[in-house]
C-alpha cells in the first residue's frame, strides 16, 4: 500500500513515454555492458532511474511481442502469437503490389474492442500517440492504431514496409503520406559487376528522406502540442532492425572508430552495405542522439520532472541482414548466434533491457533484479494513471520503482508457434524449454539453472523431475488454445 504522500504523487497522473526498440539486444547499450556502440543519452536514463536486469519481452519477434505489451496478456492467452502476414489476401510479399494496393500491407489485426494500453489510458484523460512501427492491423482493418486507442499515429503500419528506411510513404493516422523516395524493393542486390569495395556501388540504397527523421519531428511536435495535457506516447521505432541504413554522419563516425571492414553483399537478406559494423552501430547511436534531444525538449517545456520514461526492446538481437550480433556480443552474457537470439525463446531472444526514469520519484542509479515481463507494463501504467486494470497476466511493478515491497510472479510463460514451435517457462532461477514441438511433440523437456548456467548449456532435467513436473503443470495452466489455426502447435 502507498502512503498518503505516495498516493498523491501517483495521483498526479504523470506523462508516460514508452520507448520500444526493435531487435535491440540485451547488451547493445553501454549501461548493459556494450563496449563498441556508444549510447550516452540512454545511459544517462539509467543513471537517473532504474535499470532492470531480469526483464523479458513478450515474444521473440515483433508483432506478438507488441500484442503482449499493448494488451497485457502473455502469449498463452494473447490473440496474436506470431508474425502473420495473412498471405490469403494475395501478393502480400510484392512491394510494387503493396504500393498500388494498401490492403496488401500490414499484419493480422487485433479484434475490435480489444482492451489496449492506449484505450484504457484514454479513460483516465490521457492524450495518446504512437509514432514508429505498428504491425497489429493492416490499413482499413479493425486493428489500426487509431481504432486501438491512439489519438494520433505516424509511421509504418506494416512491418514489411519497415524493411527499408527510405520508404515511398508513411502513415499519418489512417492515410498514406507520400515521401520523395522511389521504391527500392528489399533484397535488391548490387548491380552486376559492381565493385563491392567502392562506396559508389551502394549509392542506390540511400534515398532522399530517412524515415526516422520525420518520425522524430512528429515526436517533438507531439510532446510540444500536449505539454499542457497529460499524454501517453509510444515511440515504437523500427531501429535497429535491419536493413543496415543510417545517416552518413554516424556511419562515418564508426568507420573512423572501427577501421576498414569487409562489406555485406546481401547474402542474408535485406540490402547490401559497404560498412556493416559501422552502419549497425550508427543506427543505434543516431537514435540515442534523438532520445537525448527528446529529453532536452521535455526539460525545455518544463514537463520532464512529471514524465515517466520507459525504454525497452521487443525482442533480442537478430541474425540476418548483415547485423553480426556475435561481433557486438549483442546479448552478453547470453548467446546471440542464430538459434539463441531473435526468433527463439532462449535468454538471448527474450531477455531485454528495461530502463525507467521518473525524476524525483525513482531513485537514480538503481539496479533491479525483479523478474518481470512486458505483460506487466499494462498494470504498471494503469497504476501510475490511477485507474483500474482490465484482465491481464501482469503485475504492476510500481512498488519496485518506488522502492517498496514488490509482488513477484509465480512464473513467466511463453509460447511461440512459428517455425517448429516452442514453449518456455521461468520459475525462480529455473528455466524450462521445449523445442521442435510440431516435429517432436512436447516430450523433450530442457531444464536450466540460470543462476549457474545463464547460457542454457547444461540440461539438468533428469536431475530435477519434480521441477520438470511442476513446470509442465504450469505450462498447461497458462495455455489457452488459440482461436486461430495459424497459431496452434
């Protein structure tokens, strides 16, 4: 329970800015141990607030992770449990067709009437905005951002459209806003006979408007336009998801820092890149610079002290597009190679950073070992807003933020139906994992002691049959069969 003073503080209804990275690894920030990429502004957030060491995403890929976050339901209950492009609509993979027909864009929509963070916060008087990437409902569907509770949306409706940072259009609310960028289809290779070591060979991959520039302009406009109201802003940037494309200033900075490197010629998808390591680092530092600019704007407007800022990622680091997660040690201390990061329920795929600041309320330089997940965000924000929470699987971590006694989860549960299908559960220090479900069923249960084996290398299931049985029972308890065939295992 809160004291009268604490109740008054929470009742002030702070502004809330939820910053969601795309494919940012657990250790791709300086404050989480990154040694090659510079993130001074995000590191300052950690200095001013709380850094969580045992926070998890809702899923190892984008759309289901966002569904879990915005609805507060883990993937055993969530409506969207995997990336689903709904190919039955037609040529959903043809970018020229999508340019001509917006109904081919986007992913499977959330159902009308779904309780989401923005729809709930609107009941508390919040003005709500989402700027970045969506992925939870194609244009014209019942699941577009504006129909899910956001007063304002600007960015990519469709995840596949976000596979270029120089798109021909973005969305302003429900309508396209065209940019002066000629369509260049993702996976376009270098010209035949091109010199792979010449920067000129890669010129066609840079167009006129880098999408994150106008999105950042809209971020600043949103906070300025709502400085006299109470607002909730979800900044769901596509960064640092591949393709490797970044502003020239930052690429040159890291070319000077890293030195000469071999080019990425596109063999793992997306676009070729002359300086892959430098460009990936540039994408993160460019965004870090923007975050610093947002903090300056909040201070300039006099609203920084009453703004809660959360920074996290939708899943772990990727393995394709030239990103080279092992070179950056992106999930340190966890593995980040293919099979251990994005798309997998290993620690590297779902353990993600979480930083929360609230000047004067959250003690600076605090490190938390509270075990939490993105389905806790809904009840946390509802408590901050002073309103009731709809049915979720989450537990508010406001007490943890304010240095009070925090309720813990009995367990955390994930299921992921893409590929061969997998499930995972965490109870205390124990992590249970079932892989290749569609091929092998659920008989092969892996058990890891995360305290002594954070890399999940030693299966101790045979030594602890009681824990395995407990976990299997919890998994059955947590799972509800999906109403959609595509998400069944």
